[in-house]
């Protein structure tokens, strides 16, 4: 059985790895697990600021529903280490191209070389500037009906319109409660079609800018409008602007770009995680802003497998070239070069 206390260790950082994984969430750890099990030298470098830290539990994850996020990550770190992978605390601030891969620079002055780079740094949720909103984030201020919906079912929910997905979002929360109010806030008023759809589901519309979240004790009591009106609510649902945390990729020519939905900025990648920059893969929320924990972990596993296959192809080319030139390395030497020595 994996001991959760293994997370307390912080591995030393070697000079060279087959793969450096930037970010130690579900995507990064699952990618590292696949790589370590393929006998690759791999280091996960994690800043220790997971997106879901305020949440009480991870939801919608088969066989782990409700598990505290910190426990899930602790188990993941322990599994990666059990196969020889390293998990290191640190913040990556730059990545530069070298002849054989990349040099990764950390905020504390350390650096490490890697043949490939897997970026799983996630995203930042940017909340609207409303007094009291940030303080309740992850408790009774929520954003995802699949992550938090069951926990707020049948309560008085106020949906704050902050982005292009607001109409879709409010209908999903209506599935969870019969008492849902749509606050237009500073967005456009609903179209005639939207108004009809809201009315058909019994969703009341409140116009006017929201300026504050009202609380009493340890709970929300309502939303205050600019005209002083307070609309009683127990829960606030709000769509955040989701921005990839990957500024260190700028020097590699891989900046975050606007997402097609208009909901934030992301790092584009193909379904395997491969980006347009050779040697760089991305997985999880940094490239899929809507991914829940299970999807992020699966994407990390896919990217890890693809990176291993890419390295195998490189090693085959090197071995063929050496053989053609009459320099045939012993089989055991080639295995050692492929990353078996942890």
C-alpha cells in the first residue's frame, strides 16, 4: 500500500533527465508515472500551488470520489517515486533550447537539462473583482456543476454572468436546484431566445451590476447590487477566466493564446499532447481548460506514453546510424543510455 507520508520527501535534482515534467498535478504525475515505468529518468518540478487546493474533495473521479486533493497528489507522488522518478519542489521560470533538448531554469537559481519537456502547470482562475467573492472561492463560490454541483444541490444558487458560457452554465446548475437566479452583472442582457429558455426552466433574471457578496457567520447570505438591493442566495456560481500558467514557454515560441470559446488562454496541443514546438508536450488544464481531474490524468498518461515513443524513435535512429558507421554499442550500454539507471 502507498503511504501518503511519502509526499513529505523532496528529491534532489540531478543535472540531466530524459524528461522534465513542469507541474505536479494529476496530469503531470500520471505522465511521470508512465515515463518512470518505461525506465525513463524523469523529474516532476512542482511549485506546490494546485488549482483545486481550496476544494474539500475531488469529485467525478471513479473510485476516488470525494478524496481530498492533497491526499490524491500525495499518493501520486509516492507512486512516481516507487518507480525511481523524482518529485522536486520548485518554480520553473524559463526554458531554453539546447542542442540535445532543453535547459530548465528554476526561480531559486537551479537548472536542469532534459531531452523532452512535458508541461502540466495548469491554469489560474481569474475571478471578477467583487468584494467577498475570492474569500468564499472553493466553498460556496463555485464554478463547475460537475465538480461541486452535488454538494450545493437544492440550495438557493445565484449564477453570475461573467463570460460566454454563462447561459450554458446556468442551465446546468438548474439541473441541481429548483431555486436558481441568473444575475446579468456587467454582461449583456439575455436575448429573447435566452429569456424564453430561462423562463421555461423557472430561472429568474436579475439585472444590474453585482458589487459584493454578503455573508453571515461562515456562509453566504446574498449578492448586493450597485443600487443597494440584496438578493438572498446561499451559493454563487461564477465562470472564471482561465489562464494557462506557462509564461516560461514564451522564449521557446510557445505563448498562451486566446481559447476559441473566449473563456481564457491556453497552450495549443494535439490529442496526444504534442505542441508545435518539437520536444514539448502539454497535458491537463494548461491545454484543456475544461478538463476535470480524471481527464487531466488521462491526458498526462497519453502524453507520457507518446514522449517515451518519441525517445525510442530517436534512440533507434542513433543506433542505426552508429551501426551503419560500424560502431555497434553493446546491448547493455544502449539500455543504460535509454534511462534505466535511476
